[in-house]
């Protein structure tokens, strides 16, 4: 399962509304692709549709869709949000990552 922090949940709802999505019906699509300075990078976008092969979760009022391949890298991950002067926006707290880059957008196992 992928979890969503309280702060991230509130921010997701606001951004979805700003971009014309419905947080009660639409999904946050989370994925992993090759690339980034540590080898794998995170993907995060809004989506209205899911496929038969997606894993679907709901946590803290946020519906999450993840393709099966990405799910293997993301089990137990929490989507977080940090604001403020030094905030970096959304980031992933991934217990499976053995190394992450300084920007927090890529990782390796």
C-alpha cells in the first residue's frame, strides 16, 4: 500500500481542483521510471482512468493508482508534502530506497 500524509492529502485536493480534477473521483498516479541521478525517478500526475493492471488504493481521502511494475518499488511508501521557505513540495518517503539523491526525486535500491 502507498500512504498519503495529512498535509499531502490537503495539498493534493487543492491542486486537483485547480487542474480540473475531482479528488473524490479521480486518481493520483504514482510511478517509477529509469532515470534521475540515482537510477530510478518518481512520477506523479493526476489521472481520470485506471487500467486492469493498476493497483488502486485510497488513503487519507486520496485515490492512488500505480502500475504493477512500479508498485514493487513503492510498497510501504508515503507521499509527503513540505512547504515553507525551504519546502520542496511533494516528496516520497520510501523505505525500500537504499540511496536517494539530494533533490529527493530519484532513488536506487
